[in-house]
């Protein structure tokens, strides 16, 4: 597998495999300038988290010291939206923990992911495993917006900057450093559903690299 950057591995290669998480049924084609759902508006207030939400035991997610993940924003003033944003961030951390090898069994990822997002995550992870690669560097997430939908689900859209994140060879530890490009800026459009434990689980994921609204 040819790798230019982490963004290339996580979008171009995976989407090229035809995963549902990257488009076809749920979003536009490769050359679309927008992502379906990115402009959705809040249609109703969601119920406040129940008292039992805080009692749920969440898995501890550990990442290697050479990986940093920064999530900007997250405080909207709406408890349900804030919770959806927080659980969306945990899902991203859990995914990287599997790829980085600190949670090879994916226990945390299983808590924060369900539906077609589970299948997409597994295929995503296998791209790295089959290529003998892991990840290193800095991941930054910003412009994070949550929308509460009429059916009780939530939509979370956010951008990612992976210009300082790289693929790393597992056997040699060699980092495949690349020149930053627009392809390092990715938009994620996700759908979440709240389970019985009060956790917002990601059920669907669409991602695209090089979307202008994320390049900065």
C-alpha cells in the first residue's frame, strides 16, 4: 500500500476500497465540495442526560507518548450536544488507540461505535495492520458541531488536521514523513445514537480529505 500521509491512509486508501463509511450510500462522490448533512440545523431540544449517565463506567483510553490528539471546542451550553461531542471525541481516541496498538482488542472502540461504523472501523484498522503500519504525531480536531435530530439521533461534523501526523512502520519504527498538503485536512460527518447506558455511539461515518472548509 502506497502511503503519502496518515490522511492518505485513512481516506484515500480506505475509501478506495469502497467502504460505506466513506460515501456511496451516505454521501456525495469524490469531487463533491460539501458533505451531506453538514448544514443540518437543530430541529428539537434533546432530553437532558439522565442521572445514570454519570454512573456509567467508561473504558480508559491510553495512547502512546508519540501521539497527541487535541479537540477544540466542545462546550455549547447544551448538555446533550456537549455529551455527543465528548463521546464523538472518545470514539476517535479509541480508534487511534487500536491502530497504535495500545488497545489491540478494541474494547473502548466497541463502547463508542456501533452499526456500519463498526464495520468501517474494522476495515480501516485492517488497512494499517495489513500494511505493517501504525501512526505517530499530532492530530487536531476543530470546527466541531453537533445537531440533535428529530429521530433522537445526533449528527456531529468536524474537521481534522493531520498535517503533523504520519504513518510509521511497525517493525522498523521508521516514520514516513511527508510534505503537508490539502489532503491532510479532513472533514468527518458522523451520525450518533444514544444507547441505554447514556453513551452516544457513532453509528455512521463519512470522511473526505482536502475539503476546502477544513483547509487552514
